[in-house]
């Protein structure tokens, strides 16, 4: 489970996907498969969570990595490139963005 802590020595990546209600579940299944079969086994992976809006038009993926380079290496792998081509077919667009936690509230 991701832990959100200000100043934590890790890399946060939030990826947003624009999809349709007709392909939302297929996209979620593809992402869950990618995490269970590949991503979660990569060096530096800490945790991740998938979120979907009520209209099933947006999926947000929150992931944490030990280092920025670990996330980038996973993205550049042949396996993830193949999976991203399939994921791209299930959504209108997606964009991973790296963030630093500046505040955390409980």
C-alpha cells in the first residue's frame, strides 16, 4: 500500500488515462495484469494503486518507486513497451508524471 509522506526518499508517479465507459474495465484489467505479472517484480517498485472515476472515463494510477531511474528502466523494458502499446489501444491518452510529495495531511 502506498504511503504518502512529505520528504520521503522515493519517486511518486501519477499516471492519468482518458478512456471510455466501454473500455474502462478492459484498461483496468490490463493495468492490473501489468502490475501483478511484471511491474511489481521490477527493481525499485514500492507500491501502487488504481483509481477510476464514477463516469468510468478516467483512470488514475498512483505508484511509488525507490528511484526515478527504476521507474524509467521499467518503462524502457521490452515487456513494458509491448504492454504500453496494448494499453494505448484501450484509452484515448495516458501520461505518466513524476512528483515529489510537498505536503501530507491525515
